[in-house]
């Protein structure tokens, strides 16, 4: 990273707090400007995969601005509370840039994860001068992605590890210190009650709020952009990964803005790219599954796409995106990139696969009623194996990891199709509609879609969870009547995979996926403050009286190009 032209400029916000800001100015100015706002330290944050580097941007004639957000590193502000205040601070920063002699009046932004969320929040303020954003692995609603599951369970490992590290990050000065803090967090992940973390209570201003506001109440609604998509009036280039913790809301945000952004140009200018990537790695290579050289970040062309996207919307180069489809996805199984005109795909056929006796997954409803039954003990939860974890994909900590060992547990039900004779493409939203009962006042149900290979490996594709107290609404918890049958819908997120001949489609159903999600104590009480567990007897019905089914988005077209 080259040295900034302007270092640590203290940019004033509307309340007088000043934010530390670095500026790189190209030789020819005034120039279009690209803004990054981050909580991780502008002086130490490296160029990230899939994103154009500083030097490339400056050589292309862009000025680059990086800023520490309020309460972090060199910026002023007594406290840092994630996402709170980012709308106003982002808008004030855009206004400051617009007034500088080196800005030509056109401002964009880019960045991943938290850096992407701040882009959506800044855009929601509609500041003059902001022309386009490029959020990467990000969300318009921090409740959904990634802190809580779509079904109301907490993304516990992520919340705990991210909070532990970021509570002290501005004071750390060496890699060894970072490793010590990470190890400390891992050692405490199982400690009860969940809310009892002295360091976090004392040093993370957000911790108590997150432990208290576990439903999608006014605290979360107040920092969500998704409630008013018309407030966003700029095009967005959204980048996601099939194994990323943000993927559900990445695609939801694209669709939301495509349909409801505030101007025709913003709606038409939405673009979406999804690769076989996780949050921390974009190689497309995992210990048990390699998606080939085309899946890597550099080979995907995403870095150059950023450049052309900004050339189009900040420089007015109308031909910069000629020939580019609005949606580009990596289709696993056949392991190839494919251009699409929309999301969801227009030729999607939502197809029911019914849960059946003896673990079958069938296109027709079973003739007889039955159920799968198991005991869910929060003291012995189903372990998270790969999937959407904030861990290294290179070591098998996330991504398409073999679930065979998990499937041997007594508290995991599996339902599997016969061996396929023809390829079956599944691209889009995966849903489990189930008829369930529980002996408890509250419990969870989980679903997981896996690709069973001819050699027996059951590779993870996508999953989801539903906390039963939130079965009707995430802001209106309602306890269960033990023994009563409930029809519920589990959002199993999105994927794109061709199940090849010789493979089988499998669904796993259980009641825990830990520590990806926190454990439901089954008591019906406040989970973050509890220390006692209740074992729940949970049932999943199948047959005419309870036709539980996996709903797959089947694409009826040739599987290969």
C-alpha cells in the first residue's frame, strides 16, 4: 500500500466528532473518488481479495479515501457501537469529500463485510455526490446477516469471536497478541450464561445490547436499510459467496434494490456476482472439494469488474459494462461461471421432495403417516462441521465439508433420494416446510442440504435454522404448546449446484448446529442468560397428515454449456 497524499485528516462530523482519514490523490486531479470506511484500522488493513488495490485504482485515475469509523483507532468518539451512527457519519464524510478541490463531484465506495454494510447505510442517506457503491459480502440488514440466523437463532461463533477480537483490537500491537485474544475467545465459547463475558461487558459497548435484543425489535430495525429501499438511489455491485455468512442477505439485498430502489437508474444498475467462496477466502479450493482454477478470485474477473463498474457510474463511460449480464454465478457441480438476466432465475421450477419413511426423499407424498423422532440435548449439540463459519476454508473450518460423521448421530435425521440417473440443477432459494412437534416450550429445528457423492462423501451446500418462538414473526416471540403440531417454514438460504448422475440429494434435519448457532435451552426463557438445559423430544412428521417437504429451485435446462 502506497503512502497517502494526506494522512490522518480529521474530518468533522455534524456533532463535532472528528474521524481520521487518509487520502491518495492521482497525478491528474480533480478526480472521481472512492471511499472506504472501516472499524479495523486504516493504517493496518491490507488490500483484500476480490477488491482492486490502492495502486491499481490510483493508476486508473481515482482518488482513494480510507477512514476509521467513530470510536476506532485514530478517530475520535468515546465508544464504538457497530452500525449505529454510520448513516450520518457516512453522509457527512461524502459531503466533506465533495467540497475538496481534488474531487470532481463523483464519489463511489467499495469494501467487504463491515465495510460493505457502511456503504449501504451511507447510500440510504441519499448524499449528494454519491454515484455508486460496491458492497462485497455485505447486508442491508445487520440483524439478518450475519449476527442472527434468518430464523432468529444467534450466529453464536461469529458474534462471540468478532466481539472478543474487536473489543480490544485498537490496543493490540502484534500478531502474537491477536492470536492470544482469539484463543481466549475460543476457550470461552461454551461458557454459560452466554451473556457473562466480563471483558465484553466492560470493553464492548454493543455486547449488552446484542445479548438483550435477540429478536428483530426496534434496535435492529433502526439500523436496517432494508425497511426503506427507496432511500437508496445509486447502483450497487454486490459480491457474495455460496459459503459466506452474509450470502442470504447479499442476494436478498440485490433483489430488494432491483425492485425497490428509489430511481430507475439505481434499479437498473444493480449487479450481482456469487462465487464458491467463504467469508475469509476466495480461492474456491477446500480440503475436500476444489472448484478449479476458474473459481479463484483473480480468475473470476471481479477485480476488473469493479473498475468497469466505477468507470460506468463515476466517469460516465456508457460502454464500460457492455456485454455484462446483471447476474453472474458460479454453478457448482459442473464448476463453471454462468451469466443470468435475473435473480431468482426466470426458469426456476420450485419442486417438492417429500420426507418419507426409512429416510427416503421422494417426489410424491408417502402413502402412510409417520414421523422421525429424536432427543435434542443442548448439552450435547450437533457440532458445526464446515458450512458458513467464520473460520479458514483452507483448514476445513468452513465450506463444503463432509457431513458423514454428523449424519451418524441419533439426533440427526437424514432423507435421501435414489441415485440420480440424470443431472439435477438446484439454483436459488432452498426451503424446508415441515410439520413438527416438541415436548418443550421452545426449541430449534435445523435443515441442511448436502450433495452425496458416489464415494459416500456428503458435502455441505447450504443450511438454515428456525427458533420456534419466532415461527410467526421475528419481532413477536410466542412459546409452543408441548405436543401440538405446527407447520413451519425453514429458510435454508441459497445455493447453485448440479447434482450429477451417480450422486444423491440429501436433507439433514436436527435441532442444533453449534457453535454456528447458539443452543436453544428448550426452557422458553431468555437463552442468553440461562445456565440450565431441558432435553426436548422433537418430531418431524411425514405422510398425508403431515406432508413435510424440501422445496428445491430446479432449473430445467441443460446442465452444462
